[in-house]
C-alpha cells in the first residue's frame, strides 16, 4: 500500500473486541473504516461528525473508479464511483504545476483506493483524501466489499453489546425480533420488509413478488424504496438476480 500500513475495522480492528465504550471509541479513532459511497452519502450528521449505524466514523477507505478528474493548481477533485450510489467527489490537495499535471493526476477509468475523511459543506458531501493509490489487482475490489460487509456485521455486534450493558431487566436482554430491528432506526415499513427478508430460510432469499404478496399493506413502490434503503445500508444483498434478497445477518454465525 505504497509503503503505508492502514489498520482496518476488520477482525483486528476496533469493533471485534469490545471492552467498554471508551475503549471502542479510542479504537475507532485509530482505525480506517471500509465504506461504500452510498454509506458515506447516507451517514447521519451531527455537529460536523458522521455516524453509520450509530457509530461515529473517522478515517474511511473507499474503492471505486474515477469518472472525472478536475485539476487545479492546489488540488484535484476526482469523481469517484463504486456503483453503490451516485458518485462522490474526492479532493486531494497537492501542488500541481503545468509541467506535472500529466504525472500528478490519475486519469478517468482508473480504479483507486482512497483513504481520508468525510466532509460536508452546504449539504454537499465530499471526501478529503489523505492517500490515493491505483489498484493493480482487481481482487482488491471484491476484498474491499467483503470488508465492508464484515465491518457492518461487527458494528451490529458492538451495538448489541452496548445495548446489553445498558439493560436493567431480563426483558431487554431477551428482546423480540421487532426490538431487534428497531435499533437500526428503521421506519415501520422498513422494519416490516427487513423482518420478512430476515425470516426467509431459503438460500436464494425472498423475491420482490413474494414480498408484495406477504406485505399487502405496503405498495410495490414503498417496498422498492425500503429495499433500496436496506441495500444501501448493507442490511440485505441480492442473490440469484436483482429481484431476490437475503439478510446479511444470515452470513454471521453469531448473529
């Protein structure tokens, strides 16, 4: 990684061994969170801080393809697309003179890994890059997406850990499936769709047609909207085609 070693929120990161809230927060600050563009764009914001599933993110890493590069004398703005949502602007500060533009700017069509921080200005989100490097092995793209799913599952486990620490009765410790999905901040419709998908035991998951038949109180449009949200947040994934879905929690043997 160009001579630099980054610590990710993977089995060796801050989410895997929760030893209390303070320890978790310190670990997060030291770790680089693997994310998708859609996660960064949908992350909640509070006082210049960003949160995914209630956990604050600091340094993040994203993998995608450059759609556009706009160089200036002081910096380059890359339009980064990882096909999970609308592209994200990535700003890299650097001294670019006319005779070094060709060498300093990575051309469109190149896959890159970016490490940096998320910023928001006038409701426009962008990423300030600490490091940008080209990807030579396309297996790294698949590996990154697996790291994103793993970080999502481990953060879910950390959220559950914090809830159990705050529980004062056995009722909270043995919460129902409805309470289980409420910790994600779902709307009522999103909770219904997620519960049905999570309850499907088949390998191929449940189809949109069966979801529509099961959830008669929701319109096909509402179901599609819920599916898009759950996909963007990493709670579900498509299986045999774009109309069959399964819960990512089924991938975690400890979920």
